[in-house]
C-alpha cells in the first residue's frame, strides 16, 4: 500500500512538472569575432536563445509590424513560422537586416533558426523599409525574461527611423512588453518604426 501511495505521488509530481514547463527566449551574447562578422554582413543583427519545452504550443512565429507616425499598418512586412515536434533547449535565432546595394530602402531580412542537434532552418524575405529620407536610426533587442504564456505576442526587437533634426529617443522592447506605454504613443513623432514580434502558439500564424 505504501509503495502504491508513493508511486501515485511520484506520478502527480511528474505530471505537475510537465505542466509547468515553459517556452522562453532571451538575448544571446555574441563573441567579439561574431559581432565583427555580423557587422560586416548586415546593418543590424539581433541574436536570441530559445527553449521550446511546452509542445502544447508547438509553433514559433516571428514577424515584423510597421508603424508610420505611430499608426500601425495593416499588413506584416514578413512572417516566419516553424513547428517543433520534440522539446528543445539551447536553440538559437538570428534576425538580420541587410541592404541590397540597389535601393537604400530595399532590404533583405534573414532569419536563421538552429537547435542543439545541428539542425537549422533559414528564410529570406525581401522587404521595403520606408525611411522617408530619414538619416537617424536606432535599434534594440533588450529583453528580460518576457512572458510567452497564453500565446502572448512579445516585442523582441525595435528599429526606428527619424529626421536628424528631431532625433530618436531610444526605446527598448521591455517598455512595450510591460504594458506601461503603447507603440502608437511612443512612435508618433517617428516617420517610421518597426516592431519585431515573437509568439509560441498552438496554431501556425499567417499573414
């Protein structure tokens, strides 16, 4: 009887532990050499580490939203989605923006998503970044243990463009993720701003 009781308690603990597993994402520190390579190959590179443990939310989605003077535009600039069938730790995600050499506003967004088993997935998206002649710009991917529960949409990166005379007040993603300020309020003086968002979801996200 005692063994049976212990077995039941053990099973309850295991099931409770499984239910508490979370999907998470954080900033990834690059080495000096990696930073040099990233700077040489792209205008902006954001690097993240991921843990995908809750397979009730098997889809990982990344997309870019555009704001013109604080007004959100209807269509996403790009969408990247991948599905996990096995739990994974120590994944890496690289998000880069690079020029084409043809048009100052035409950019290439590249995403590389790799896991600790040596598997990787990459995607390339041609986008038009509407800078409206802006010369001043700022970017940030400072995130601190964002909450991905309940299929929460999380800001993982910001790129802002502004007129040189006005300048830019740097904004980090945490300001938007903690709900104290809205994108519409923060970006109303900027000609154009871009939010990079991520989400773990039960279904694949589409445009």
